[in-house]
């Protein structure tokens, strides 16, 4: 039995007694202790790996497609290769302005 359950059981037991000064004081003291009992933290829902991976890939492909709209002569695989090289810090054919803001 947890401390909280025990204190609640004591509060229920006090209902049997007449409402005199000592019972009121004890009831108030037990309620104060109940407030100080640490609450169990609600478990945080786990992030589903497939969903986070999917959202990241969605953003990636949207970005690649926006660049493709600006450079229709390049294939998607070429754009992906250049994007990979750019992340590594190498020079690429597509200017930095397009990489920073690919929207037309």
C-alpha cells in the first residue's frame, strides 16, 4: 500500500468520528501530508521511430523537389549527390542561394 492510499484510508476512517476540534485538526494535518506526497510522473509517450524517420524523410524529399523545380535539367539523384557533397563542405554546381531558400 502506498503512502497516498494509506493517508486516504485514514481520511475515510475519520468520517466515522464526530466533527470535533481534534478530528478537524487531524483531518487538516492528513490533507497537508497528502499534498506533500510526491505524485507519480505520467509516463511520456515514446516517440515512434518510424514516424520520426518518416517526417524527416518527408522534409528531405520536399526540399530536394523544390530544388529540382529550380534546376529541371538535373535529375533527382544528381541533386541528392550534390546535397550530400554540400553537407560535407565540398563545392557543388548549385549556388548557395538556392540551397538556403529553394522556393521560387
